[in-house]
């Protein structure tokens, strides 16, 4: 559920809208992203982000109808799932940002061919996701989630060690197999764990927090990798990292 959806839901039920929570959260998260790859006043943006997010947390703990109820964060399993979702999207968005540039630079692919080259990852992720209900029923949701994190991490490590210079099939597709499997194993179980054990009163808020962590994770990850490779071509960044 998006922030707008939560606001509309509250307005429909005649409850008071958490305007200050909305404003401070937007300022905080926007400042955090800008502090990573802004062109100027990055330290100022970071300080503003910390202050705004601190105020946001305080507001949410005091208002009667918070935008993001803090009860959601009182469960360790739920927190672990949110953190997993945050870092998975951060790493994935960075990969999706750099790899198409590398494919065009190293192999001379057109933008269309570069997008088609991601089919191995997408197809495998889709196939694995179909078996999630069976896997969680047999091994538990937590076990599947942890396995997904391990496999996804292995995919990134293999891509870095093998290097894109080894060719498309070996240097790109082979790591994509593990990335697709890992992401397929993470997304569903992480979503389930993010809302598991919640009451009817906070189920919607918990779902909103899951989506928020996903979106913020992708934005922060992309901002971070953009700052890291600032001045480098996307392909150069991948090649340099692989050779290192």
C-alpha cells in the first residue's frame, strides 16, 4: 500500500490524517537519497534527513492514527524480512542500472538486445516463484527466505569473480541463473514474513511498510551505486570491480 493509499484509507474512515508524519517522512527519505548522490550540500541533506526521520519516528509514537505504526517493528522476524527486502532491492536496482550499460559497451548490444538479455534472470525468477508455496510448506518460510538470500548473494559474487569479459553466457547468464533463483526465493517469503502475525488493525500498515522498504531500498541502492561510479561508465565500473 502506498502512502497515498494509506492517506485515502484514513480519510475514508473519517480519521485524522497524519500530515506531519507524511511531511517529515518525505523530507527524511528524500534528503537521505540526495545525500548519497546530490551535486552539492550533501552533508546538509544528510543532517536534515536524520533530523526529519527522528522527528517522524517521534510523531508516529505519539499520534493517535500514525501513518506508520511502530508496532510493526516489534517483531524480530518482521524486521529481518524488511531488512532483507531493503538490501535485495538496493542490490538489484544497482545491477539493473549497471548491467545494461555494460552489455551495450562490452558486447555492442542495442538497448533492445540488452533488455532481452535479462530474460534468463526473469524467466528463472518466475519459475522459482511458482514453487514458493510448496517450498515454504515443506521447509518453512524462514528457511526459504534465508536460502534465497544466500543464493542471491552467490549470484552477485559469481558475477564479480567470473567477470563480464568471460563472455555473455559464462560471465552474464550463469550468474543470472543464481540471481533469478535468489530473487524468486526472497520476494514471496519476505512479503509473507513482513505481514505475518499482524492483527487486522495493523495488517494494512504492515503491508505498506513492506512496500516502503522495497521502494526506499531500491532508491538508496541506486543512489549509492551512482555515487560510487560517478565519473565512470557503467561498463567500466563492472569491469573494474570484476578485475579487482
